[in-house]
């Protein structure tokens, strides 16, 4: 957020067009010339309604999708030219990143440690540390499909941070969770900022964004309508409420 | 020492060797990652009950159980058919009353049959076992051998038992006496008019189809005159091909008239004082060579088919689980954000599916061979007989044939499965593919199809035939074919694996909307 801190994520007119065959080859510009930067030690929020293009943007950054045009880099690595290097530096968590139900919590985490190129000792060390931190020792050997939603979330968090990535990407991580469970996640996201990570966080819940984010990008129909600190967004309307600012930006629904 | 160090240092600086070295390192890294993926997927799949059932339980248990049940059912119904009494209609008894009497005498010699059956039972040969060997003298001999009964001795005892010194030593005769055609001759159907030839066929057909009668016989009007003058006469037997009961009646009638004819010839020869062999100057006596027997033939037909089916079935569930299952359970994205190449993921998954296919195919082979070896299928072991054995070399070459074709199955199934969005969708793609694979594999059952260069060029068919030749013991004549099939199938599997990897990079496949 301060001018001095380096931009770990920089996005330059990133565009993704889907050709939807079922709907008569109509083009969907899911992400349309989006540009922004996110820095170490800040939480950057992506705010948008359903279908605005949040997930697609974050998937592009996680190199799961290839951009139609434009470019982005994570820790200096280009998402289109060095996708593996990019993935090594991010921790990605969304509603669509489930756990392998037939593996135990520990096996699950170990597997992803191995895929991230960590040594067995390093993984063991991290697991000791993190399972203690999140109070997960009681169910470390239980199969993931036997865990409660809250426990699953904790395993997912550990899976995401095990290799200590510099950039964390969260795509609506609190959707469908109860107050306590989403609290765990919100606390964890804040903790990431404290430890100097660069956090990207998408949501359509205004309060959540207000509580967490330092800067926010409002995305609608694939276009980034605003990209500014939360305070600046609030001051766009006399009421000073984020919701009003958002509605004003995207225009009243027809 | 220093020279060596300098040399390696220079070698390392050489751009060519550096390129090769980095390629090599990359390859090694991909292999290391894919082995991590392999181990995890193997554990994952082995914890799934569905896969375990398809990979381990069905190949081991299903074959013996299925074959045992069929064989027991067959034994049961064959025996029933052999014992059952059926009605045979005589259309014109007045034309040859003497022949009718002869047929009656032979059609139901139950007293004799009971005595033969009882004697055999006392020697440990059950009726059902005996029924199995009906019409198959060699099988009967093997049965006696199995029970430790000397055929000559048995024949002597039987002669005493049935009070007939003419009783033949041939095993066929023993069986025929134990299972005589069991007919009741009837001379009338219901008061229906069947005089008109066209109507008559309809009436007879109706009667056979409703099991009122099993067959009908009709004598020529001049039958007795012809026989008296030393000529021959024709006896018409009306029967229905599609009815088991009717065809059994036909063969029973054949036997009866054959033995009647033999007796007449003997009488005629006697009256002319000619030797007994006069009417039978040449006889054929089959001498079986000690080569592959019927059991080997049976196995070499059924095994290739079974192996291919079970390789496919064993691969199917893990494949669907590892591709479509990831999408259905929402773990695909978790996996895709891991910093590994798509190639390593595909290789690891492919490896597990391949192993499942091989395990399933090998288990099916072992299970079938062991069941046959232990002789748990009475039908097959009695009718086929002989023994079988594979050398280590044959087993290894057979395995080498199975590996690349399983690779083809694994790559195809994985590609389909990655495309599918759910388990169900995956299954709906795999089932038609299974049909396409199983049809050509069936070629091992087609008699007379030999492995030649044309056949060797057709996928699946070539492997099926190669396995057939290997199991028949003809490997030494087919090394060239086997080698070429192995190579071409491997190349084909490699191409499909390459396709699956490319397929796994496509957004349209991974993120279908
Ligand atoms: N794989 C795909 N193929 C075709 N169209 C897609 C694909 N993925 C997303 N889209 C389309 O792109 C647009 C943006 O979708 P996206 O999932 O990025 O929205 P979102 O902001 O994450 O919405 P939500 O709040 O519902 O998660 C939508 O219109 C969607 O239908
Ligand atoms: Mg979304």
C-alpha cells in the first residue's frame, strides 16, 4: 500500500474471452482489460456480483487458465511464460479447492508439500508447527471426508501455506461457512498480512471486504471499475457506505 | 585425477552437453513428481471399495463362480433331458407293424438301463457324471480313468449284468445302454385330420411345439417288402430344430434304427454265410497325439478374451475415479495449482490405471487357470480333458503382450474421464468404448483365424490372436508377429498417452461449462 513496498502481483490489461458453444458461439468477456497491482503486506480485495469475473481473474493469476491477451506477473514471473514458477509462489484457496476425501488430514498436507518440492523433513517440521497452531492434532490421522466443514477449512489452510508462499489468493473462502468457521479464515487472512504476505481476496460481501481489505478493486462484467483504498471508495458517496459506492459504480440494475 | 576433473568441467561448460544434462534433469524431475502422484493415487484408489471390487474381487471370484454355476446348471439339465421320457408319434403303424415292435423293444429297455446304471454307481460313477459324457466316448474313458476303473473289466461285468454275451466292449455302447433313448410310441394324436400333407406339417409342428410329442416317424408303404427282398427303406423322422427335446428324440431314433439296421445286416450276412466284416470293410480308429488337448484349445480361446475384458474393466473404475472423480469432488483445482507439470500428473495417474488393468487381467488368468486345474467345472474338465501348462517364457511374453494394450486402455479411459464432469458422465463414455474393445477381442473364439500379418495389423485383434497362439504353445512360430505387435501396440499406447497429456492441458476439457 505504501509506495515503497514492491508489487508482488502486477496485472496489465488482462483479458479472458470464453467461447461458449452452447450459447450459440457467443463470446463472453469474463475478464476485460483488467489492470492492477498488489503489494507485500497488503490485502487486495476484488469486489463484484455473481458472474462479475472474480474467479476467472484469480484463476488466470493461478495459471489454471491462460489469458486471451494481456499479461500478469507474480513475484516477477510471467503467468504465461513461467506458470510453474508462479504456482510455486502462490497459495490458492477457493470454494472449488476441496480435499481428497480418502486421504487423512496429514497425508493430504504431506502430498501437497511433496508436490511443492519440499523435503520430507521440512514437511514434517511444518506440519508439527501448523497443526499445533490451528489445533488440528486431534484429527490429523482422520480421513478428510470424515471431517467437519471447519476442520476441512483448517486442513485447506495448512495445505495452502505449507510451502510458505509469498502471495496468497483467496476466492470467496467464506462462502457457506458459519460465523466461527469464517472467523478462523478471516483471522488467518489478517495474519498473512502481518507476516508481510501479499493477499488477494475476492468476495461479494461488503462488510467482509470493509473489515479486511486495504485496497479494493470493483469488478463488474469483467471490467475493473475502480481500484483504490477502501476509504477512497467510501468517500465516493455522501453516505460513506461501501454498498452505496458500489451501486453507484456499477450503475443501478436495469 | 585433475585431468579427469578438468575434462568433466569442460564437458559441463559445453553448451551441447549442458542442454542434454538439463533435459535429463528435467526428465528425472518429471519422473520423481509423477512417482509422488502415482503413490498418492494408488493409495487413494485402493481405499475405494468400488475400485477394489472391480480390480481384485471380480476377477478372482466372478470367473470361478460364474463358470461353476453354468456348469452345474448344464449338468442338471442335460441329465434331466437324458432321463426324460418323451412321446414319439408313429404316423402309419399299419405299414410296418414289425418295425414298430422292434422300436418299442429298443426304445424303453429300462430294466437293462437300470442294471447298467446301478453297476456303474457301485463303482463310484454317478448318473450325472455319466450323463455328461453322453455321446462322447473319449470323455467316458477319461472318466473311468479318473475313477481308477479298468474299461475291460467293466465291460465283462456289464455283460454278466445285462445277460447279454454280445454286449460290446466299446465305452460308447456302455453309455448307450445306461442312457437308452426313452420313448413312448403313440399312434394317434387328438382326432385331428392330418391326412393332407400341407395341413399335416402344421399339425405336427403344433404338436411338437406344445411338447405333446417330441417327433414323428413315418414308414414307406413298401417298407416290409423292400426289407424282405434285401433292399433298404427310408424312415422319415419329423422333428423341430429349435427344440432340444425334439433334436434329442431325433438322435435317439437314429441310434435305434442304426442298431436295428446293424442287427439286420448281421442276420443277412449270416444267412448268406458271409464274414461279419463284409458290410464294414474299412473302419476309422482315431489315435490322439500327445500334443495340446481340448483343454488347451478351450483355454487358448477363452483366456485372450477374458484377459482383454478384465484389463479394460480393471482400468475403468480407477480411470473414472482419477479423472472425472477429481472434478466431481472438486479436487481438480487443488491439484492444478500445485507447481508441477501436467505431464507428471498424467503420468502418475496413467501409471495407477495401468497397474490396475494388469492386476485385474493377471488375477483373472490365474483364477481361471487354477479353477480349471482343480477341476471345479465338471462339464469342462470332463468334456475337454487333457492338461495344460505354461512355461515361464510363455507367461512372460503373454504379460509383455498385455502391458501395451492395457496402456492403450488406460490412456483412452483417462482421456475420456478427464473430459467428463461427473462419475456418471464418465461411465456413460466408458461403456460404449468397452463394447468397441470387446468385439474385436472376441476373435480368439472364431475357429480357423490364424495370426498372420494382416491380423497382426489390426489393434486389439492382434493381441487377442497373439495370446491365443502363445497359450496354444505356438510361440516359436510367431516370434516376428509377437515382436511387431508389441512394438506397434506400444507406439500406439505412447501416442495415446501423449494425446491424454495434451488433452489435460486444454481449458475446454478441464473447465467445461
Ligand atoms: N469455463 C468457462 N467457460 C465458459 N464461460 C465461463 C467459464 N468460466 C466462467 N465463465 C463465465 O465467465 C463469467 C465470469 O465468471 P466468474 O466465475 O469469473 O464470476 P465470479 O465473479 O467468480 O462469480 P461468482 O460470484 O458467481 O463466483 C460468467 O459469465 C461465467 O459464465
Ligand atoms: Mg466465483
